[in-house]
C-alpha cells in the first residue's frame, strides 16, 4: 500500500535480519547481535509471504522524520561483555550483513569489515561499523513518496574489535540525508534491480544461442521421425494380395503396445501432479512477466505460490483420476490419496528436516508454529478436498480407453536389444538435450535464489519454460519411435524417465555450483541448498515426465490408429 508522507512525519525503520553474506538462507533476527534495541522489542505484523521469506521485522530506536536531515546522532551506548564481543568478531569474520525495511523498501549493509595485513608480521584487523548514514530519496514530483533507501557505513572512525577488551562500551551513531529523485513511486522497484544492461544483453544472447542450437537439433530429429513414420505407414498399409508379407518393426508389436504396465496408479498420480505444476509454473511466470506481482511487496510470490498450488489441486485430482479410470483402474480412492501424497509426503519430510535444523540454529528460516498450522489447514481444508473433488469429476467424466488394436492375451518376447536401446542411453540423451537449452538460464536462476542478484527477466524464463516443454515432447516422441522400431513395447515408464532424467543433470549442476561457483558454507546453508534443490528437481521430473508421456502416448495412438489390420 502506498504511504503518502508529509513534512516531518515520522518514518519507521524496521530492523529485520542478519546473516553471512555468502549464505543467503542462513538468517537470524537482527537483535541476536548485541546492538541497540528498544527496552521492549515489538514486531511488525507480517504477511504470510514475508514469514515464508524468513522476515522477522521489528521496531527500532531510529528517530527519522520525512525530509528532515539529521547530523551525527548517538543511538545508544552498549555495554559489551566477552560473549557479545565474540559475537561481533564472528559476525565480521563471516561478512554479516543486516537488512532493514522502510516503507516496504528493503536495503542492506554490512556489520563491519576485516583487513588482512602483511604476511610477516601477520595482521587480521576486525572493524565494526558503529555509525550508519541513511540516505533516503523521495519523488521530486509528488514530494510525498519514498522511492529509495540506503544505509551506508561511515568509515571515519570504525571500532577496531582487536583493540577491545571485555567488558567495554561501544557507542552507536546514525545520521540522515534526504534528496529528491526523478523516480516515480510506481517505478521505485527498478532502483532495487541490480541487473546491469550489459549483463542483460549477455543473458539474452547466451539464451538465444543455446536455444537455437537445441531447437535446430530437435527439428532435425522430428523431421527424420516424420519421414520414417510416413514411409512405415506407406509400407505397412500397401495392398499386396498375391504376396505373403511378414510383419516387422513396430507393427509386429501391435498386440502388446497398449498392454498396461505395472504400477499404473503411480503413473497416473505422476501425470496429475505434473499437470498441476505445469499450470502453476506457467501462471506464476506469466504474472511475473506481466508485472502483476509487485516488487514493492516482498514475499508476495511465496504466498501466491502456496495459494495457487492449493487451489490447483483440483487439476491434479482430475487428471490423475481420469487417466486411472481411462486405463481400467478401479481403486480410485487410493488413486486420489496417492495423487495428494506423491508430492506432499516427500516435500514434508525434506522440509521438516530443514525446519528442525533451522530451529536448532535459531534461524529466522524456521517457520513459527502458527504459520505451520496455517499451512496445514490450507493444505487439508483446501488442497485435499479439491483433490478429492477433482478426482470424483475425473472418474465420472472419463470413459474406458478403447485401443485402436487388440491386445494379445500373452505378452510377446522382446528380442535382444542393442546397447543404444537401453534405459541409461535414453536417459542420457533425453536429459542432456533439454539441459543444453536451459543451462544458461539455470545459472542465472541459481545466482538469484542462492546468490545476491536481483532477477527481473521473467519473460526469458517464461519463453524458455515453454521451449523446454516443447523440446521435451519432441525428444520423447523421437526416442519412443526408435524404441518401438526395435520391437520393444515397454514404452510407458521409459517415456517418463528418459526426459525426466533432466532432473539428474540439474542435481549434478547443483553440486558443481555449490562447490565450485558459490561461496556457501556451513551445515544449515548446505542442508537448505541441497534439500530445496532436491525438491525442485523432483518437481521438474514430475512436469517433464507428464509432458513426455502425453506426447509419447499421442504418437503411439496416432501410429497404430493409422494401421490397417486384417
């Protein structure tokens, strides 16, 4: 909500959190440090998205008035014991930053800095910034909106922590400067975007180059597939009444091609959950690209994701139950339970481990009990009933599948297969090609989620997400065709995990990013990084498995519905 200030109106500065600069998800409450704090700490009422983002905003002792400059003013004098001194030293060593919030504007700064001296004699000096200079900008046109905020440490006389001996005292100061800016309130979020135009150009060019190469390869594959398929149909359907023609290739397995695989209920649950995440991803990226989600309200994406996922549960129930009914399943209630649990259970187990460790570390990333109960209520009062409702609708609206060819009573023996028709080879090809298309984008996404870069190029991400789904579909139908040409009719599950193996490539890249690119360290940060990356890879598998199976099923149905049978 827009706040209109008048001259000398009080401007509230909320202190939020602190943490190591290179560990984005390792955050603690600002007042865990021995800094100036009110006698009674009071917290700002926060939204669900802000809590999910690890925010714990509290009121501060800074007295700031709108458009009123302030010279150096003492904030407080803190009595520092040995434990407090060690906290400051550890914070400076770990490059702790602080996060403040003014009028929904987030701004950061460092607690202090350290300097390395010569090797002989070695010096390692730790300095604490005890004077913060606030610089606020207001809209020059309206004269009543704050459009930017910064907190710069004054380097005049920092506190050398090496020279202090506990118990001691440290004085903290602050000063304020106001300046007019030619920025409208509606555009103030752009001032927080740290993405330079040159980096944006490099981003665009890298994405375009990799995408064009992959698309060209996919076009060649699909064109080859189309040519071979047309030749096959012409050869199989030719009328030769005077000749005895022995069937070969994929026509030979027509009696087994629609033989339902094992664990059909699990397959349908994957289709339901994957469809839900595809719609969720498209919706979120569209909202971000269209500018519907305001950058001024941090945490809004988190809250919207939770709400959309809960309300889109009806889609997962509908798709899963409809497919299960279509393929002859009769335990539809267990199918609905599995659909609801196929993502919730793995997510809950991983999240519980992360949240428990965050509690142990007293991190703000640990959700309060009230928020956990709220999410459970949302999940079980909205998500579960909608899954059941969608499942009932899907079961009642879908008829039994009518295959274009009759399935034989006994399965045909599959001939010995060459090495390139093995599962590992399909997973290698099916995962590597789409990974080549999105590898550049994954790098920028990782820098955003686990680094310190702002990301505003959601249009690129939306475009690549659509391209990824199309590439996955094309690769899947190509691999399925060659598998059937080798008289191997076990295509149902292979069509899922061949392209779904992209998630394994993403996990492998995560290992490289963590140990070679990033500077993240520590048990808490490592657990969050690998835990949430594992969840993201699982979601990616569900989406790609869904697209791959649907496209392969459409190809198989098309192929055998065009055959002439005697």
